[in-house]
C-alpha cells in the first residue's frame, strides 16, 4: 500500500521543494580541528545503530490505545463532545492523536536529515562537516523508524503541520551557513526533545518507549553539536547580525509554542477550527509540553550567546525567562543514561530468558 493512502488528508503533491540557497564550502585543512567537535564526531560514529535490530518490532501495539494516554490529556475530555462519544470513538481519537504526533516527528526528522546534509555542504570547518555527516545518518534512521511505526503499527499518517513547515521553510531558505544550525539544532531539535521526552516518560507501552528513548539518545548529541559550533561563531558577530538571529529565534519560538496543539485532529472529528483551538489550549498535555519545550530551548539560546534585550523580553512575555538557568547538560546526560538503562534491562531479561530456556531443555532431557 502506498503511504499516500494512509494519510488522513492526502498531501497536495508527492513532495515539497524548497529552493536551495548559499554556497557549498570546501576546506583544504585536514589536520586541525576543535577537539570537542572531533570527540563528538567519534562518539557519533561509535553510537550508530540499526533501527531494524535494536528495536523489538515484534512487540504488539493496539492502534486504538498506542500510548496509554490518560483521558485527561485528551482535549475533548470533560466536554459535551466527550459525553457523546462511545468507547470506540475514544479509541479512534487516541489513534488519531498518536498518528498526528508521530507524523510530525516523522516530517521533522526528514527535515532534520535535509538540514544536516545542508550543514555538511555549507559549514566552512571540516570538523563540523564530519560530525554533520554522522547526524545525517542519525536523522535518516529516525525517519525510517517513525515511518515504520506509523505504517505498520498505527496505519495512519497526518500531513505536516503548517507551523512546522513554516519553520523548516525559513531555516532552509536562508543562505547563511549558520541558520540550519540555529533552526534545526537549537529550535526544532529542542522541540523534538521536549515532545519525545514527555511521551517517553508517560507512556507504559514498550515499543513507543523504546523508539523515543533511543532516538533521544542521538538527539542529545545533536544539540551538543549545535551549541559548540554556534557558541564559537556567534562570538564573532556584530550586534546587528546577532539581532537578526535573535529575531529568527523569537519568531521560531512563537511558531513552536503554537504548533503541537493537534487542532487538525479535532477538526477530523467535526469540531470547528476555532473551538478546536480553544479546547486544545486548555489541555494538561499542552501545559506540560510547553514547559518542557522551553526548558530545552531557552538555556541553549542563552548558552550560544543570543541573549539580547528584545529576546529576553520575549521570553519574559512567554513566561519562560527563568528557564534560561536550566541545566541543559544534566538533561542531555539523563537522556543518554535512560537509553543505556533500557538496553541493560532488555538484554538482562533476554539473557535470563535464554538461561531459563536452556534449563528447561536440560530438565526435559533428563525426564526422558
């Protein structure tokens, strides 16, 4: 079956073209490099993995309760619409929400893959090109995994959200080599980590937990890469150049704050767009997500040196200014440790199962 047949609303075209701008840069300096970035590159090589084997695709998923989402996280809960819904309707709503969330993850990962490839092409330093090449592979793997989950386990996809598309468009159209870093490594990756982390930490379903945990282990490296590269470069900018990038961050943060509301889902259930937006705004899920979103982005923006008066005021107005002091390194370390613990638990369980199987076979042979 074609993926196009699984979309709730078929995309207008088979794909999307964004005009490429900017120069492809070569470097003839092959010896020198920033040790921090080269260490991250080595780690990126060491941490490559195969989504077809590391993830247990034999785990079953109920498409009508794929994440175990609590009722109170659903925008229609407690409304007149909820009172009219059957249990089957509620299961269908959960399926649509999961499809919408993971579809945006899928589209975002394809965007990240393209941005990482653009960084390989345009960044002037070879050490950054090396690392970006490993990230391009990471993002390809993530898109593969999310696409497989949606097609095999959920059986439904949603088109790309307009706000995510707008942010990707702005990021890719800009000819300055640092903008794919800023748009992708700081804003979109920060958004992804917040969304992934919230579902990872609340779902009790093993397959989506595995997927999100292992993807987040990669994403922690990607954000570290963006911070290193941009922190060095932004020290050299003029005040005017820095203000331009801060305006981009402000606009991007507004887009992302308003992105993951799932209005499209409610519209598919017959809720008018205005009412769908109002219902989505009051959900517990959205409140928690926005808090997590800015806990990832604000300290990163501050760390790379974009902390002008206008940007600070924007964060005050959004109520997230204090998050600039969040410990981003601790969050990233936790993401990696959670993945390592999950591996240890899974492999220990598999080893114990093998030991039990052997013991039972020996016992059976002795009885014979």
